[in-house]
């Protein structure tokens, strides 16, 4: 269950009016997404248009997440949703502990829900090939994060395990996670250890970086009512080996998200890349580690609603279900033997 941030609607409306010269007539919070640092609203404005209003917590905000899609949009790269500039041509507005930004609101469904045609997958592949190979201005390139091959929040799992070992748990959600963790401790530790091993290997490797969206799953691909496909949510953008993106379309990160035929169509649009299976396998294990950390963190957040904690426990457990990321990562290991 997603809850809105601790900002009043009146304050949000005032910020939009001041910086975008738009009066919001209706503001509706949308309780969607798994990112605890982002909050989205649908905003109906005085110009008769609908906007997606996004608030990103400052600790998770990176300027390239807006500057890069805007650059590609202005370069004519298709299927990119770009942020709307403010009255003085900025792409975001500081607002307390958040950055506020506007996008055109698309009457669309996620590709995970709507499905994509073979032509859509081909178009997406061609777009990602442009993203991976098109040069960036030096000032933008210098702003980008670079891959370190250390999974996000890796250290948090050690802290959570220590709490569970000491039985520092309270409430039904923490107790449920603790019971699952104890029952599957060997499997959990094997996933973390494999990510650590591949991480150490790749830090010594000489891999060519590309600009990666880094969150290229089918929940971040939209299909509008005119059957146009759109790529959204560049919050995780990074310079990394292309496998950081390709893992989402070569086998995917969850059951039934990408079929073999859809992968084939994507690669027809992208071109026939040489796959570094060690990098691709690492990214799958790293994805599992970061998801485990994110869900476990939410379970142990102080003063967090019990219903939201229960949702996070279900998310943690789902990683280990047949066909999901832990099994997919393990299957990738077959390519390294």
C-alpha cells in the first residue's frame, strides 16, 4: 500500500502555479510503484491538459534522470517521455526534501498488463540501441553515475539478518519475514554470496560502458490508447555494460514477462549484440539482492503501517517463487559452466 508524502495538496498546487504557471484544478494521488522514494499524482491543469506530477525524495534524486531523457527527446529519439520545462526552462523544482517534476500524462497501460506486439519489441530494441550508442555531450556524461559492481543496499541484508538472529522482531510482518528467512537462510546466503563473487570478478574486468536506463522492465514501458510504446522512469540511469539493460529482455527478471519470441524481436531491432554472460548473470543476482534489501528495509522501517509491511513481506517471498528472479539468476549461471 503506497501512502502520499507528507506534503499538503495546497503546497504542491502552489509550487506548480509558481514555477509552471499552471493552476491545478484536480490533484489525485496514485498509489502505484515499488519505489519508496517516489510519489506520483495525476494533475488536471488550467490549460486543459493532464500531467503526471512526480515527487522524488532528495536522497534519491539525480539530475540526469531528467536531463538525459529530455536530451534524447530533443534529439528525436523515439518513444521517450520527457519532463515538461518550467517557465524558466528548468526540468524540476526543489520543494522541501523533494524534487517536483511534471510529465505529460499518458492514457496508457504498462506493457506488463497490456502486452506488446512483435513490432513494439522491435521498436523498443531499436530505441535502446540508439540510447546505448549515441554520444552524449561531455557535460551530461560527467554527471552520470558509473557502475561499481556493488549491489544497492547490499550491506543492509547483513543488518537485517543480524536483527533476525538476535530475534529483534515485533509485529506479524517482521515475524513472518523472520520465519521465512530462517527457513530459507541457506538459499538467501547463496544468492548474496554469488552476487559478491561475480561483483569481485567484474570489478577487475575491462567492460565497455554504455548509457543504461537500468530499470527496463515492462512496468516501465507504457502502451497508450493509440498503441504507441513509451519508455518511462529514468531514475536509475547509469554508465554500465549494456547487459545492465539487456537482462530485462533476455530472459527477464520475473516469470512470464518476456517470451523467447519477444526477446528475438527486441534483438532484431537492437542488432545482434555479443552478450557477456558473466555480466548478465551478475546483474540478475544483484537485482535479487537489491529487491531483497528494499523489501526487508520496508518491513523494518520504524512507524511503518503494518499493512505496508505485510505487502513488503509478500514482495520479499515472491523473489524466491518458481520462475522469479532468484531462479532466473541461477539459470543464468548455466551459461558460465
